[in-house]
C-alpha cells in the first residue's frame, strides 16, 4: 500500500477529507509527583541502589579514577572498553588490564552519561559517544558529575533541540522475570552496574 | 498460532483442567497485581496521570490522520524508509522482500505482539531467513513451538520445571539447572545470534509524531541489542502507537511500567530517532519503519469501539481479570487475551468468530478500574455482547438476561436496586456459597459455563459507605 492510500483509509475512518485537517492543539500537560527530595544526589542514590546498582560518591576526578581501578581489580575483569567521551579518556589512561580489540570480548565497559534522572535512578546514554561499550560487556561503570542530575525525565528532555539517533534511559542492571516471575539479573545487557559520581 | 477464538468455551474447559497452567497462572497473576498496587501507591497523583494519558491518547486517536502524517514526514526527513501494509499478508511480503533484497540470513527479533499477530516468523522461515526471538520468554516459547499467553510475560503459563526440562532437551543444559543458570545459557546462545544477525526487528511502545522517534521499553537489554548491532533495524508497528509530543512521554513512562510490572521505571527505555549518524561510532546504517493497519482502521471507524485503540499493552487488565486468572491466555485463541483481547479481537477479526470472548466476561468491572489510559473496557465488552445478540450469535435465553443487564447497567438507579434484589434473592438459591446455574431461568444458559460465588450481602459500594460512616 502506498502512503497516500494508507492515510486516506485512516482519514475516511475518521470521516474526514484531506482538506478538513487542521492542526490539533493539545494543551494538556501533567507533572509527575512522586517525590520530595532533600537532595537530588541522595534521591538518585536511593533509587539507583533500590534497583540493584552500586553507587559511589567521590570528590575529584582523581578519586574517580582510583575508584575505577578498584572496581576493575575486584571484578577480576581481563579486558575493558570505553566510550568516546572526554571525561572517560583521561580516566582510563591508568587502567592496567588491556583494552579489548573487539567490544563484545570485553568484560567491563566504561562510559559517562548525557545526564542523570534522580526520581527513577536513571542514566541517560546517547549514541554520539557509541552505544556498545555500555551494552555488550557484563559490567558497566559510568563516571558522572553531580551537576548532570535532573529531577525527572521532563527536565531531561526540556530544551533539547534534536535527539541523538539513540537516547537510552538505563535504570539499574539488565533483568528478566520471564521464568515464573522470578527476578534474575544480567540477561542480555550488563548485570553489574556502578555509578561513580564526582561531586 | 492458529486462531481459535471461536472455541473459547472448549479451550477454557481444557485450561481449567491443566494443573501446570493453574499453578503458573495463580502465582503469576497474584504477583503482578500486588506489585502494581505497591508501585502505584508510591505516586501522589496516579489518577491524575491516568486521566492525562487517557486524554492524550483519546485526542491522538481522534486526530490520527494528522499525527500519522506528521510522524511519517519526520521519519522521511530523518532518512528512514517508511512502508505501509493494509494487512498481515502485505506486511509479511514487505518484510520478506526487504530481507531477501538485503541478503539477510538471520534476523534477531525483540518481542513484538504485532509480529505475532501477522505470523511474521513463519513468513521469514518460509523464505529461508532465520528469525530468532531474543526476549527470554519469547525464546522459551520459540524453542518449544509454543505461543505467548500474556502480552508482558509471554511464557507466564509455563512452570520453571517445564522450562528446565525444555532447556535440557534442546540446549543440553543441566537437568536440574536453576533459573540463574537457565538465564545464563540463554544469554550465551542468543549473544551469538545477535553478533551474526544482519537485521533486527522490533515493535514500538510509542511513536512520537513531533520527532519521528520510536520508543521501546524493556528490562532485558535485548531490544537495545536488536536496535544497535545489526546493520538494518526494522520497526513493525500498528498505526495506533502514536503520541503527539516528546513532552507527553514522561507521563506515559511513569504509568506504563507501574501498571505492567510494578516497576517505577523499566530497566531500559530507548528512543530511536533515525539511523546511525555519520559521526556515531556504531548503530544501524539503515532504518525502516513498517506501519500496519490489519483491521485497526475498522475499529477507528467505529466511534463506539474507537477507545480500544488507546491501549498501551500494559497487561494490567489481564492480571486483574478473574476469567483470565483462571483460564490463562491461550484459551482466548489469539495473540491478545483477557479483557483487552475480548474487545480488540472482535474488532480485528470480526464478531462472528470471536463473540464467545466478550461473553466470557463476568462483568466485575475490575479491568476498567486498572486501565492506565482509562479505556472503558466493561462498556466495550457490553457493546460487543449486545451486537452479538442483535446478530443472532449468542444463545436465545442469554439474550434476555444480557439485554436486561445492559439496560440496568447503564441506568445507575435501577442497577443499584436490581443488584440489591439479586443479592437477597440469591441467598435463597445458593448452596454452600455457590449458585448453580439452573435455578434462575434467564441465567440458565449463561450460568452453564459459570459457577458463581453467592454475591456478598452488601455490595462493595454499600460496605464502603458504611465503613466511611462509621469513621
Ligand atoms: S486495555 Fe488498558 S489495562 Fe488493558 S493492556 Fe491496554 S492499557 Fe493495559
């Protein structure tokens, strides 16, 4: 079916002709009221931990870098990958294990985030720095800054003039409940997730 | 899946005797209902958001011609190839031709009810293209040659024991593997599929007219992989998935996961807006969107049923439905079960082969109360029943009962007094708290398939009023 015929069918189902169409003006808008945070950092931490994420608050880039090394050491990861992100590049320079040649071979992926949504404990990841480093490895570490926090998704999309090809809101580890509704972590995407926040 | 909506009564009888199914269904629906309630109570204004989302969807459906056109032209501007199909056959032809033209050997699929509706996997296999379901539930069903029974938890009708046995036989996993081990096995097998696939096929939870974005909601990460790894990404969507603006999305993303799985947020929400940009390090080079009618414009053309197109497929009405809880999804005989299935299926397939579905409803009203977009499901079910009666599709004695019922249900005063009378009268007719059909003449035919609990002496509303008075 071509576009014109398809749209005509919809129009005639609504008993309208093409010339009848006027731009509708929805003027509704809702606010989401599910929190009264004392601080966005605290709220993010609570929500992130509630869904099974690990949260670390640090004071400087140097501390963040040390935290990354510590997590990698504890995880016994053999190789890592990272996303094409300024903040990350300087941090990964000191990592002792090798960078994986193929992203899907890496045990750990390191990235930053576009922003963070406090009321749901969500990281916003976007495609311009690459999609795969935060997706393929079994572990994901995100290094972020506290000033990237916004209260809800509404503020995250406010004032955006264009969307990246992929805008992904990631909340905690990959999970499934497809077998008898039993929660199981880490099915297709990272099962271990850490956020290191520089304050 | 062979359509057997015409045979609900027999399907339901079989389901009630299936012990595994009964165990699995009771566990699952109870968990879903409890989780939903908890998640909703953490919001101050769920009712307000419900009204808002219902109104946005109703508005969109009323102006679907406008918003569809806006969505399509935004897709085109983004460099997305847009395809249109009047029905399933045409849709399958478009997808298989595209796959062959692009020399696709393996397709990875993210869960999509509309592709179940049109039997896309069969069509792909028929032209020699491997179609691999990657949602864990869907993968289990594909391994077993089985079909989804729930729009959110597709393998909900299976017990863990059944799945362990299946994986042992088909994938060589341990005979006593735990759920964690089963999941790890599936991850490994499916990851190989992802890495070799030439095309990823997803559905769409929402389509944003203003930006041309496809919104996908999931927990596993298989949708992220499906839309990121293969060179080609195809979205197959029904024409009703549109929402007008990006700023409408946060409200929908607040009510959907709460209503569906009782989560504040699903693990992943992806907004896909066009194919990979030149400067993006990865992502699909080609994006296609296939918009399907397949009976939806018939529902759109029917002002009394149009509201059904608001559905965001959360599954809440299934979980709360006493009939669904007992018979499971397969008994309904098609991809959309439960209350919303009993409303949509007659609209999509015609009432002739589906009129038993709305008749199975016990008219308790629970579905209408949970629906996050406020679809008046009980009214729509009644509408189908009246039409079935008018068209001579349901048994004669039942006609009188339902006709009277519908009349009373739409006249609140009469309804209240009639239910009071019914309640008093039924105390005399019941034995051990159950009414056996034959005692009430007009209900005889109806009750043949139903065994009622004796109505409470006081209705819920009366009890509630008394409680409030006592305070
Ligand atoms: S009809 Fe309402 S409750 Fe049922 S699946 Fe659709 S949105 Fe959810």
